C-alpha cells in the first residue's frame, strides 16, 4: 500500500472503532427515560394594548423577558418507538410596559409553572443517535404575581389567568456509553393569558392586558433509562 494512504486509513479505522465501541441505550417497552436539561425560554410574545378602566391605551403593550432554568423530563416508553414525556420546570419572568407605556418599566414579576405532556415517536430506538418528535398539551400556571414599576401602589394586585395550549417538540439523544446519553431538544408552546390588575397607580386602578406567548424552548442535558 502507498505510504501516503496509511495515516488516513489508520485515522478512519480508529474513528470507526470509536463509534462502534459505544453501546446503544436501546429503548424498550416499559422503560423509564429521565433527562435533566438546562433550558432557555425565548418568550416570543404578542400582546393587546393595555386597557385602563376598559379604555385601550393607544400604542401600548407589554414585553416578557426570557429566562434560563433547569428542567426535569420523564418519559415512559409504551413501545420501543412510542413514549409519553412529562416536562417539568418553572421560570421567573418580568413583564415590562411597552410602546406608549414603556416608561412604566417592569410592571409584573411572576413565576411560571408550565407542565407539558407530549406523545413522542422515536425514529431509531436501538441506535446510538436517536432522533424523536412529539406533540402534546401544555398547562401554564402563573403564581407569586406582584405588581411592580409605574403601576405599583401599596394595595396593587395582579392575577394572571392560567392557560391550556398545544405543544410541539423535536430532539435527539446521543449515547455517551451504554447507560448515559446527551440530549438536545427544542419545544414550541402556545400560551394565551390575560393579566388583571386592581388598585394600580393609573386611571381608576383597574387595568388588564392580553398576552399571547408562543415561546421557543431550547434545551441541552443528559439522560439515562431505568
């Protein structure tokens, strides 16, 4: 063999051996798959104008900040290809006045609990690289809401409606060894809600705003099976 090709052949052989040395986790019916992720929530909001005493404030709106938090995900495999995943995590978000009411600054601080259940299809359950896709249902609960910024008074209150919406998901599990894998995941969630204010510093103290959140959730993590 020509000496010029020996280094290339050796490198190719080592690469092949390295790939084949990783045993696939290989999902089976009855498996529990647990993933821990770090997720970044990109809120991607669309809002109505802020209504004060039932009158719209022209050119107004709100923005919702992004957040990066840990997330726990548990999947039960009905078959090697089909599984259901429950996605658990909570975020902390600030809602800011926008447009003509941008001077109000941050008007709401809230925590968000958005449990999501998806039905997943795993395309290559016995491979070392296993892509999947899923669709499902999201329930979003807002808690510890507080009025802040230019709307705040000693007695100001805000309540944000809970939301039901659809969710979509795609991702891939990449094996590290026979027990552990790295996970990359992206989700799209539909969240529609309304924030109701009372005793605020504007108008007669009553205000509300509709918020249509369609966040993209990007995650990376590690997982195993039981």
